[in-house]
């Protein structure tokens, strides 16, 4: 495994916005999710943030940022954002919307602009670890910077 962090579209966006971040490479495990990345980085899974590409009933894509140790209550989320239904995209559709590969999806620098919904509790953490745009690559960043760059809508949809 290369010890040099990749320069992804996400990294370019962070640099453009002058965001301070730390780079964390780890051994990616298929379907390992945040449990593996938290273990590999030696951090609390609650601070590892999943970037999920979902769709509403009209197939409009959206990004949901959620604590690694929680699930998205899609019904709760739909109600809060005024949608009838929200469901996760299948991996191929998610990749098409984001321009990233599932398992390496970053909310920064997506192929198409999408509304971003962030679990409110994430904003209260000091540092979060979020995907840097490639499998096995997380970045440590302040939630304040995430809010500044992505301008997400804060929601309470953790299940």
C-alpha cells in the first residue's frame, strides 16, 4: 500500500477552500464500513462519518452525512426535508451521482451538486473523519469547516 495520500477531487476542493485537514490511509476492507476504518485509525466510530448517497421519491439525489455507529432513519429524514420517501441509491447509481466509488465517496467535489443533510450531532464533535474520495483514505477535519464548505442542512435522523 502506498503511504502517499492521493490527490482526489475532494482534496482539491478542501485546498481551494483553505481547509486544514489530516490524511489517514488505511487498509480498506470490502463491506467493512466505518467499523474497519475506526479500528484501523484507532478512533471512536461515532467520529467517523459516513457519506451516503440517497434519493427521494422523484429520484432526486441527496447526500446524508451520518455518524459511523448510527443508521439513517429514512422515514425521519424524509419528514424533516419534506420528501415522501428517501432510500439509499444502489451502488452504480450512487457512483454516477457522486463521481466516486461506493466505499470511497466523499461529500466534497461530487460530480453533480446535491443537497447535503448532516446529522446535527456531528456538528458538536471536535474532529471528524470523513472519506477523502478514495477507498482506504479518510481525512480528519473540523465539522465547522465541513459546514463552511458544504453548507449542509442539519437534521436529526439517526436511528
